[in-house]
């Protein structure tokens, strides 16, 4: 395809992609294929995004490698060998570096380039991106591949700065690693990250104190390496694997964090199960057996019954009854993103592990020597914060993004809640594409499958604009409102809106963030169908000119 020289007026680039994670790398490749002048601006000194920063002990994907990987290039599929079923952080980081080199992307990535502000210039229909170091870049289009779990949520605990030991953040974990040997360690947080890190840190640390504010539902799924020849067998079947993935509701048809939820729907209800049947379920399948019932996702009474049974299953693993009782959640199952673990509950039988149940007394402050709570003080050498993210909107909200008529994205999302059309564009911000913005399937799906669809749709859109000689595309307010209403209607009355669920799914984990369910739960196939239909309908709901 010929370069789009001239189409961007005075802008240096046709497209600037912000972020060199999974989404940004594919986006750069896609727009370069279209012959557009493009680059990535990346804050870090390396590719990987979330998978570069989140290198804490035990960091691992909860979706199978053959599905948590790009499907767009058969060459990449055939040249890359996965060694583990559920890939660890190091292997995913290596994969993304392989893809970067295989597609020769590095020459168009500006590392150490931290975008601080993006401003739309209406007369020229271009964006100016200003970096923290004072550089400026201009482009007709921006693709914000800034990640949905990329902005760390640093808790506001009094005295954090006074701690004299080592303070680590799972989402900004030291590149050189960290040796917990001989250390008294506090881990704060029991989401996917804390649950994954706990068993690994416990093996090294002299003593581990796990500070739990909300107990987690977590389902064991031990990672394993592929048997000899096993991966090669899968590699030969990629077309079949990808086809199944493509038609799967969550963009992953094999083992993954959501498998249990999908399996549960197929099973008989807990409400009519006899006591013997309930006990047989946990006898056979442990904690999973407690949760996998056909009615738990739709009936709160059934959900509560499953939680009680879950507690019984935990008590069969965790020897200390007080600890076992503390590990039982008090929010409904499945209203937060599912977690899978490797030996989490067994870890509490170790003599060097203490669960600090913050429901019995909250953290008061971090002190120079540890953590002071309403139930006592804990002296530690190291604190590992696994406290989550300002998800989906956080990365863009924390930049200064100024659209048409001087509208500020952060203010728009703060006042009205995080809205967007399809999760791809926000009204008032022409020519700015978001990958997996609010209202897209990202949260409740395989991110990689979801982002591939986004990148391909955006690529087709850019090709269309160029072919028609258009300079600008912007979501209309009315289409955005309709989409938000549609996405909200899908979760109406569901467990996802339970008031006791404070989660990154609904923004309730971030102080001051408007509580809105941030995903699209109609499934990727239906979402794709709608996006395709909108494009075929001349980009209905967008103003193009
Ligand atoms: P998260 O699910 O938001 O969990 C954060 C944890 O920190 C929660 O337990 C939270 O408690 C706690 N917390 C926050 N502030 C606190 C405070 N001031 N005091 C005490 N506790 C505090 O974050 P995450 O574990 O990083 O996981 C986020 C998402 O990343 C996951 O849902 C998943 O999508 C992805 N992820 C995936 C994997 C994987 O593939 N296996 C691994 C890691 C992460 P409350 O619940 O009470 O707020």
C-alpha cells in the first residue's frame, strides 16, 4: 500500500501508538501494513507493558499460552515454542520481544518516552503528544494502547513513606528481582496477584504475613510444562484451536480463569442438591466443587449456599480453624474477576505464614519497622504491595487528554462516569482510538483475543477513512449513550452489580472513581458482530468528515 503522505497535513505521523505492550505492538504492525507512517511512544526501556512491569514471584497468566498469544500470524505461531500450558511472566515477556524482532517493530518504537499530555488541534485534525521530557510528536490519529491493568493503584496508607525496609510494588517489580530469603515479609492484597505471589514468597521468606482486606475465591489449577511433543501437537492444530477460540464467548475455549464459571452453568443447581451431593462435590473437586453449581451465578441464595460450602472445603485444607474461617469471602462468588492459584490454601499450613484478617482490625499505618493495625503491630523487613490497578480508564485519565473544544477526558469521565462508544472511541475526542476502553469485552475475556479484534477493526477503519479521503472520525454522543445503556442492560440484576463487590470491574477499588461496570458482557462473538455491522453501515454512530 502506498504511504499516506500528505494525508496528515503537517503531522509527522499518520498514527502514533501509545504503549508497547500486547496491544501496541500489534497496532504498530497493523498500521505499518497499511503503509501508514507510524511509531510507538513507550515510557519504559523495553517492550511488554503490563508483562514487563508485573514480574513479581509467581506472576503467570491464567489463560493457556496457545490462546493467550497472537493469532494473526501463522509464521509467529509456528516459529514460537511455548514451554508451559499457563505461561509465566518471563516466557510472555520473551515472546513479546520475539514478536517485536520478528516483525521488525523496534526501529519504530521510541523508548523512554513518557507521554504526559495529548491535545487535539481542531483546524488541522491532528493530535499533539507532549512527553514528560518536553518532546512533542504530532499525528493525525492516536491509538491509545495504554493497557487496562497498567496504572498501579498505590494505596493511601498513613506513614507509607516512613518505612525503613524495602517497599516493593507487584506492578512495578524490580527488574533484577528480589531475594526474600531470611526476611520477614508483609504482602498486602489478595487479588490475583497476592494469591499468586503468596505461595512463592512463603517458600523463601523467613516469615510471611498476608494482609487480607477481602477474602478471595480462588480455584486451584497447577501450572505445568508441556510434555515432550505435546506443544508440537497443539501447534499443528492452531487453525482448529483458533477457530474454537474465535467463537468462544470469552475468547478462550481451553483452560482459563473463566472456565469454572462456564462449567458451572452446565451443572445442576445447589439449591436442590442434597447434603450428600454437596459433600461429594467438595470431596471430589475440593474448593472448585463448592462453587460449580448451575444456579450460583443467577441466584443470590444459591450463591450464599455455595460460599458456605466453599468455607467447608477450605476447612478441609487449612488446618487452623481460625485461619480457615478468615479465608471465607463475604462477597458473592463471581462478582469479581475469577482467580486461579497454585497451592494458595495449603500455604496457610506452613509454620512461617500468618494470615492477618483485616476484617478483625484494619491497618492503621505503616511505621518505620512494619505495619500497625487495630489488632496489633507486625514488624517486617519488606512490604510487597499487591493492591491492584486503576483499571481500564486509569492510564488515559492520568494523562492530560484534551479533545475538541478543550474538553478534558479526565474531567469528562469523572463527571459523567467512564463512557465510550464500543470501548473504541470517546465522544469529543476525534481520531483517538482506545484499545479496550470502557464498554468493551476486555474485563471479562481473554485480553489478547479482545485486543486483536480491536486492532483489526481500527486498521479497517483507518483504511476506509483513507480510501474515502476523510480526515476525521469521532463517536457521537448519542451512539455513546446508547452503547453505555446497552452494556449496562446486560449486567442489570446480575451478581456483577452486587453492592458488596468493590472491584476493578466497577471502579469501586479506586477512591473517587464513579462506580460503573466497565466491561461488555455480551461476549466477544456478539461484540465482533456488532462492530462489523457498524463498520458495514458506514461507521454508524461515528461522525466522519
Ligand atoms: P486486585 O484484584 O484489584 O486486588 C487488589 C487487592 O489489594 C485486593 O485484595 C484489595 O482488597 C487489596 N487492597 C487494595 N488496597 C488495599 C489497602 N489499602 N489495604 C489492604 N488491602 C488493599 O488487583 P490484582 O490482584 O493486581 O489483580 C488485578 C487483575 O489483574 C486481576 O483481576 C486479573 O485480571 C489481572 N491479573 C491476572 C493474573 C493472572 O493472569 N493470573 C495475575 C495477576 C493479575 P479489596 O478486595 O478489599 O479491595
